[in-house]
C-alpha cells in the first residue's frame, strides 16, 4: 500500500490506461524506450495520422495525451511544461504547433485528443498487430465507414418509416381538403362518401 | 418569485408525503431528493456556493487518497475506509504533520494493561494509505537510536501532539540513521511550539552531517538535499556508480507519473466527499486550542 504522489496535479486521461507499462524491448533500457516513444509522439504531432505497430502506438498514445493535456493546463509560460515539450518533440518547430495549433483545437473538448484504430497486417509479413494513431480534428478523410446512408441500419429504417407515414398523412389531408372543397362547390352530392367507398370497392374487387 | 415558492412548497410537501408512504424503498426517495435540490437552487438564486475543497488538502490528508496501483483499487472498500477514518478522527485529534515534524505519541500497549507510554521523536517517513497509513518516529534515547512505527488509525493510540510543525528538504529522512546522533535527538519534555494561524508550514533547511561509511544505504545515489557532507566520504568509484544509477529521464516519463498519482478529477471527488466533515473537525480543534491557551503560567514573575 503506497501513498499516491501528490506533488503534481495531472488531469484524468480520457482513454483506457493499462495498469502497467509495456517495456518495448530496447537495448538502451528505459531511456531507449522513451526515445522510441519520443519519435512516435513527434511523428504523431507532425503528421497527425500515423500507421505503426499496435503496442508502440498504444504506449505512445498516453504520452501524447498527457503532453497535450499538460500544455492545455499550464500554457506556454510554464517552464516545466516547456521543458516537457522540448523533450518530447524532437523537431522544435512542433513546439509552436503544440501550443498554437493543438492547444486551441482541444481546449474545450471533453473527449480524448487522439484516436486509435486497429489496422490489418500484411500477409506474409511481420506478425505484430498494426494500428493507426491519429489526432482528432486532423485534415485527412475519416477512416471509419460512413453509416449514415446505410438503409439497413435501424435508425435509418425508422426514419424511412416515419417519412413514409408523414407523406401518407399529408396525402390524406390533401385528399380530405379536396373532398371538402368539392363538397362546398356542389353541396347536393355528399363528397366524403365516394372517398370512403372507393377503397372498399377496390378491396372487394380482388376478392371477387 | 412567490409563484415559484408556492410551487416549491407544494412539490416539497408532495415529496415528503411520498417519502413518508414509501419508507422501505430507497430509490424513489433518492430521486425525489435529487429533484428537490435543483428547485431549491432556483429559488435561492444563481449564486449557489458549493463546498470548495482547499488545494492543500492533498498534502495535509494524503492518506485519504487511495493507492494508485490499479490492481489494488476497490472503490467500495476505499469509501468504507474513508468513513472509518472519519469515525476515528471524530474520536481522536489527528493533527496535520509532515515528514520532519516532531511529534509526541501517547499509546497504550496490550502487554501493559492500564498503562500508557509517550514517545517523542521526529517523523522520518510516512507511508501507506487508508486505514493502514503509518509513520515512523525516531529519537535517540540513552545514546541509542530508537524508532517506533505507529499506525495513524491504530485504536491503541491515545493522543498525537505536534510539538514542532515543519517540513524538511527531503521526502523521507532515513539518512538520519546514518547521521550524527545529535540530529535525531529531541528532548522528551519539549514544549509545543505554536505556529501563527494561517501561516505556511516552515521548511527547515538544516543540513545533516553523516557518520563515515559504511552506511545503511547508498546515500550518494539519492540526490539528497538535507545532507551536508556526502562528498567527504565517497571515492571516485562511488561517484561513477552513482552517476550511472541516475535516471534523469524519469521526470519526463509522464505515464509513470500518471500511474503513481490519482488524477485531479478523482482527488476532487474524494475530498469533496470528506471535506465538510474534516472542516468541522478542524474548526473544533481550533476552538479547543483557544481554550487551552489560557493556562496558568509556570514561572511567576
């Protein structure tokens, strides 16, 4: 039972965090591991969408999220945060991008700043799982299929039915209105009777 | 406004009636309570003050935060423990103290029935959380270094006094074991040194002088701020090995820090839960203190 470290305040991540880190085998030990992840985070901030092995992407994702959340929390006047950005972003022009582009983009968001997808692995090839890691709000076309036009999805089925019903109602109203008008024009002949009788006749016809 | 009040009273009355009828079910009453709260807020106006938890609570009551290790988390157990801790705090005054403060703990012993023992010493370490929170006191008595581990919520503890409230430069003071005895010698009959109300806790920047090697730990590797003469006793090989053992990248390892701490949102939730109770206990303590200040002077002029 250890006490929580309270020296620093950190915002809660909006992604699922594993209880333990992955070691990402490296000859240089933990420092080499971090260098690997720094390269990934730098590439992510630079290109906004990258494709890489799943484990490395999943590890780097947490670091990228925390870097952005720290930048949002402290801003660019905070020395420790600036040092962090300097360490994690190997290309220094990206420090400007972090504070001037990404911070305004994510300031008011209440979901995670990054998104991760599982990608297919090429066969035959290296057996590692692959993934796509991207920043939200990137300029590229979306990777998820657009289901809004799929006619078989339940919400679309329901919408279609509602639309049909609405049209039917409108037509019925129109018919009633027309009938009423004709009734007013020729008050001697009852207008509504033929309207109601007609379907009965049509129904009877196929039976007979 | 009047209409609002009328509606409110009506609705409240309805809710109470409802409550009275359905006493066996908790769920509808909870819902009713939840429904009642926003209405009352509407009536009182938009400036509804919520209990604001002071930022220093996480330093004063670190044991209320759970262990960050995910495998050991259990929200229900944590909550029950917090309730038990508050129960204990209602029985006994457990004051604010830090590593480096000088405490006097009066406790009873199952093997010495009807007797109590008082131990004065400097707190060299605080660890664990929840009901298991504990601290180590150290003193030198009859030229013999003595350390006692106390559990903060142990029911055999009868009184905890803070004789001198201060911090040191380091998070734990285990190096006092290798320091000269005068640095961990404290008078048993020391009197309470009171701080001004609202003053920040002073940091004692005393530099401790170590004995020559052999030491219990490799202090040269730990980047201690409160030790004066490490350089005096280490050789080049120690210097090299300590350089090798340094981990300068750890301050950039964000996920490591994240996994070692409780996120801010969760901390807020936890302290919002216990804040009112702790605050009332604090106020009570202050009142008691004021009463205690009118003590007859020992030495008459």
